[in-house]
């Protein structure tokens, strides 16, 4: 049954994406808000398709922890699923993502035109400066930033070190950082064709206010996200040891 559902969903996802991408190409010539409206419609269809075809539901907890003003959301990253669902939480999320994604036909075009922040990981220190500049611009326009501090997807229970990009944004932007825990990897594992029915929980944790020491912030952020994500997966609290990432690029 899971195999049949996975096949049906992947057919739907490909067809839905191609249809939306081709049908709304003329919108790319209009303002950013028009492109974002198309993206919201596409993503709502994706979430509906996952619920109907996979039996995969979404539950969002802790909405009351979202600040009313500009903020950065730092989320655990276990699957592709969470890259599609933050429109359910905030009106116009701006993702920090790797530059390679914006070169994908259709999908990448909409990402680029809708104002997402792309990071060229090969640019080294220049990537960090460009990310800080683009995130500041997005926040000044009222956007909410979404960043995945691990820089890549991890399995439930894995606690990789966080990349320095989120610390740079925290120290430079002067806005709250909202940790988000989740359990999506239980149902939609990284690089896996198979997907299981169930309920993906996004748990919005209390915001970390600006002004903390960089190391204190990184320790607190990682503890909150990893402990809450382990609880959602039914796992014991992780044993976290401080570890600096080897990659100096921001991560997204």
C-alpha cells in the first residue's frame, strides 16, 4: 500500500509542478508578490496531495511563539516535506537555500523571481556577506526568513553540527530567532522514494531574543531544536557535544 501511495504521489507531484510551472510562466514578468501568490497556490496543492494520496497530515504547534515583527525561523531539516510547508505558518516565507536550486527549470525560476535568498557555497566568505545583505533586505521588507541550520537533511536522532550562517544572521540582524522542531523524517526520509502515512508535527518553540553571545546562542538553539525533535520522534534526549562545522560557508 505504501509503495502504491508513493508512486501515485510522485506522479501527482511531477504533474502538478509541470502544469503550474508552464501555465503561470507569464506571471514571472510581473511583481514579486504575484509570483509568491502562484507559489502559495502550488504549495497548498502539494500539501493537499500529500494528505489525500499519502495520508500524510501536517500539524503545527506553538503558533503563539511567533513574534509579531521580523524574525528568523531556524528549523530542523529531515526531509523535503518541510521545505514546502512554511507557507502554512507565515504569509511569505523567504528561504535561505543553495544556489543550485534556482537553476532548476520552472521551480528554480519561481524561487529566484519570488525573492528567495540563494547561497553560492563555492564563494566562501563572499557567500556569507551576500547572504547577510540579502537577508537584511528581505527583513526590511517585512519578510520572515527560513533557514535550516544543519545545512542538509538528517535522519531522526542524528544531531549534526550547525553551520555558521544562522549565527551570522543572529548577530547581524538583531531580530528574534525562532527554533522549530519536527519529525518529518519518520514518514519521508531523505533521498527516499517511499513515504509513509502519519502526521508530521512542526513544533514552533519559544523565540530566542537578540543580544546573546554567539556561542551561547548556538548552544541554546541546538539544544532546543534537537531535544524537541527527539521527543517528537519518540527518542531519548540527545547527548549534545559542542562541535564547530568544518565548512565555513553559510549552509542552507
